[in-house]
C-alpha cells in the first residue's frame, strides 16, 4: 500500500483507526483515538488534505511498535 504512494507528494489514507498521512514526501502513520475517529466519521471532507486533517485533529502521535527484545537485555 505504501509503495503505491511513492510517486505522490501528499496523501491521506484512512483505514478504520489507522491514518496514513504523507506531507512533502514524508509518510507518517497514526493510530486514531475514538474521538478522532468520530470526528472524521462526521467530517469526511477532512481526509482530502493532509494539512487540513493534521490541523483539525490537533497533535497526532505516530503509531509505534515495540522494539524487539535483544538477547541478553532485560
């Protein structure tokens, strides 16, 4: 899916609680809160512009995955 955005400078893609925002060639992936999802459900036009969606939803924290444990570390 991300590979299909390679030639696109700006994009917004929402899949349920997952939000992918590409601005100036930089891709960010966010996990939306229930409140943010509800706002987008009621204002779907926000997904037409990466800049507008970020402005409307306020500070977004990128989705993170835990680092795999390394052998010997606790």
